């Protein structure tokens, strides 16, 4: 008997929590507050973006291209010779 009452209390508490959370989430007051916060965040972003300084690009011509020649002292390695002890 006590076990069923305990489960009933758990179910009532969980249902009450879900109901009150949904009621607050879908209320007009919450929608107004969230809209106002979005507007204030947009204003803060626009003021922050207007105060950003633009840096000059210092990456011009930093890549050096190396030419590989075909017959340029290429070593040939043989796997079994590398394992043998001389």
C-alpha cells in the first residue's frame, strides 16, 4: 500500500513540474522577456562589431615554392637490407 502511494506522489510531482514548466515557457510574459533579450543582444553585437578594428593582411607572398628535380641524389632503400646487421 505504501509503495503505491509513493509512486502516486512521484507521478503527481513529475506531472506538476511538467505542467508548470510548460505553462511558464508558453506564457506571454516569457515570450516578451525572451524577445527583449534577443533585441538587447542584437544591439550589443552591432555596437561591438562597429568598434572592431580591421587588421591589414600580412600574409602576402609568404609561400615559397621548392622545385624538385627528377635526378637529384635519390636514395634507394631496400627493406631486407635495412633489417640486416652489417
